[in-house]
C-alpha cells in the first residue's frame, strides 16, 4: 500500500544561490524544462496558424479565416499557460 498524498510535497528543494554562477546556470537549465511541452505546443500551433494563413492567402481562399485565427488564439493560450506555470514554479522554488 502506498501512503495517501496530503497535497503537500514531501521534500522541498532549497532555493538556489543565484550569486553562484554554477548554481545560477543549473537553475536556468532547470527552469527551461518547466512546462516545456506546453510552450513547444504553443509555438507549433502558432507556426501552423501562420502557415495556414499564408496558404489561405496564396492558394486556398475558400478556407475560413476563423481557422487560422482560432489556432493562433489557442497557441497564445498555451504560451501564456507556460509562462504562468514557470512563474509559479519560480515563486515556489524561491520560497523554498
């Protein structure tokens, strides 16, 4: 049997010493990994929306304009969610 989670993390990492260049570089690498799939999906959706808008303008005029705009909106939401998650992670990590 596994113990039930109370919602509190069992072991918290201490805040990094940002005055030390080695720890600062390690923390920067750690922070890059937070919400990476969400941010990359947002970037991929934005590129897809741009390609779709370009294809609509050049080759496919019957495509509704709402489709690339919708993809761009979803991409913006993903990118914003990635930013919020990273900021919350940074706050929690700095708190210790």
